[in-house]
C-alpha cells in the first residue's frame, strides 16, 4: 500500500510539472480569496500562474471550539477541539464560453484535528492526522476584471492515522490506535471560492 501511495504522489507531481512547464502566455495572474465548504468551514486560497495553469495554495482555517455543559444533578462536562489543514496543487483552466472556465486539477494536503472531553475525573482525548490527494473538478465565472467566483468538488484519497486515550476512575486507561485508508466524497469536499484577481 505504501508503494501505491508513493507511485500516486510521483505521478501527481510529474503530470503537474509537465503541464506547468509547457509554453505559457506571458500574462501573469494572482488570485487571493476565501473558500467555503459545508457553510461552517472556511480557508484562504491563493493562486498564481497564467490564464491556463495555476499553482494553488489553500490554508484551511484553524478551527477552535470549547463548550461546557453543567446541570444541577450532573457532573460538569467540558469539550474542546481544534483543527487546521494545508493543501498545495495545480489547476488547468479550460475556456468554455465568455467569462466561464472549466477547472481540472489536483491537490496534496494534510490536516490535523484534536478533541478532548472531560467529565469529572474521566477524560477522553483523540487526535488524527490525515494526508490526502484531492482531485479537483469545478467551474469558474469571472465577474468583471478583478473578481472570480468558482465552485468545485474534490473527491479525495486519504489516509487517517490517530490515537485515542480514555481515562476512567476505577478502570485501566484505554489506548487505541486507528489507521485507515479510503476514497471519499462528502459535503466537505464541495466548496465555493470568491477571489480578488490581478493580471498583468
């Protein structure tokens, strides 16, 4: 399985490097925007290149959450969590009609999540690291000279590795290691990006 993943990564970079190194128009493009997925996750996406091929850098927003549940007849329960991610890749733009483009490409990315739950003397913690390859399919509309709106779906081949530890009063600690590889498509793989565009 490791050899298969390595072969996929090598093919990804080889294909993208070849497409990026072809004869390109002289117009240099820079785009900076906000990307939203599932209405509750957002990030910053920067693209640079030319009218046909662009390098993509996506910084998925750092998510931090904390809440406390308390009641008259129950032990206080506290939940905390955080997560962040990063992607790098390339996209090709295929002109369809005026101001509309088809987007095809791929990203390599990694994300990290951490969650902790405390209930009196009992505590459970979990962290997961997820490297992934994303396949980009989408469309973009250029609104005027400086704005571009794009929508994409990005099915992914991902590997999850993480650990979970549970501490309970009167019981031995429980340590669990999780390791999975899968291909998936979910609401989090669909996104909309609104970007400011400079071309010169």
